[in-house]
């Protein structure tokens, strides 16, 4: 059976604990998340280069691992 979507669903109890306004702490937390995302975007070229070097590097035979 497919789940119901939209107003057909029964309300979740989690909806009762949502704040009715934006708290100041949310702003600083949002800024922190955005800063982390920005740093991750800046790292992407280095991460891609590292992954390419790893994938292009030598393989260790299973006999040497076991």
C-alpha cells in the first residue's frame, strides 16, 4: 500500500514541539552549517585529486593482505 501524501496523513506528534518563531540560536547554528559547507566546497578539488591519485595508484594483491 502506498503511503498517503499531504493533508491525508495523520499529524505527527513531532509537530507539537516545533517552536512558533525563529530563535536567535538558530541563526548562529545556520551560519556555522553554511561555513562548514563552504569549507567542504573549497576542499572538493583537493579531494577529487586525492581520489584520482588513489584510484590510479598501485594495487596491493590479496595474497599480501591475507
